C-alpha cells in the first residue's frame, strides 16, 4: 500500500491562476517535504515541515506556500503560477528525532505533474 | 557546501551486462548516502543506503559501498534487466546538520533486450 499519496497525478492550470497540490501519508511521520523536479533535473527541496514547524529554503520563491493542517496532510499552494513553475512536484515523508535532523531515509509519493497553460 | 556528482548519462546496456554508475560526494561531517531510482512518470523509490564508512547497501541485486577514503558510493549490478531501465539518483543527507536530500543530477539507464 502506498505510504505517500499525492493528488492529483496530473494538474493543469492557467498562467496566474492559483493551484493547490495535496499530499497525505499513512505512517504518521513527523517530517514532510516538498520537492520540485523539472524535466531531466534532480529534485530540489522547496520546504519542509518538522511537526508544525515550517522551514523554507532560502531560494524558494515567495509564490510557493505550504500548509500542514495535521500530521497526515500537507498542501503546496502556488499563488500565481508562471510558465517556469511547470514541473513534477514530489512530496516526501521522513522521521526526525529533533528539529533539523532526519534519522531515516525519506519515502516519496508518485508526484503531481503540473502543467501551465 | 555539500554536493553530489554522478556520471553523465544516458547509459545504454544490453540485458545481462554489468552496470556501474559512479557517484562521488563532497561533504563536511559524516553524511548518509543513498541511491534512489525513478521509473518513468513515477516518484522516487529508495534503492539502497549506507550510513557510515565501509557500509555496503544492497537491494534487488544492486550494491554500493560507502568509501570515505575516495568519497565515493558507486552503484553496481552484476546483470541488468530491461526492467532496470530508469533514472538513478545518488544523494546524501547530513545526520548532524541536514534534513534535505542533496541529489546528484541523475543518470538515465536504458537496458535493451
């Protein structure tokens, strides 16, 4: 059974129209991550939550926001998508013993491929 | 900062050939090392890991040994199958200061019958 579920698998939105991607997990891991992966590139971390503590990467654009209403769910909000935001968005979960430390390898969902018209 | 360098792809092999994908890293401290595999249209799956020097990670016939003296974590498989065709990512995370996976650029592998 899938441990990390991302919906939808494919999302199409219009230039500038807000879009939300969702991620849920079945393992109650305390850390959740969002990565952006552009075509033929490595995944790049956007931000992560340690429990309810939000940690933004320094180079993540302000256009990207995230919410984690409870342990199981995490959302990625793109406020005004541009053409450069077309990518695969990967959610991952992990376990950390204390803030900033990942004690076990991350498990990834299958991703949401976002297209911008 | 920390970084991971992988051999450039694509790599094309015939079925049952021997596979090596080179990976070297630069890091302070004592990173943990991983290989992830990504099949077309899917997310990343953990293939194997090693958390300290001289550890050997293995899974599904793949192996990699954490070599601190050469800062390497090369992926090997003795006999590849068509189903191994995918993109392979080498990655590290720091146990004492990091939480994100720092990925190499990925190596695309195509195995032909």
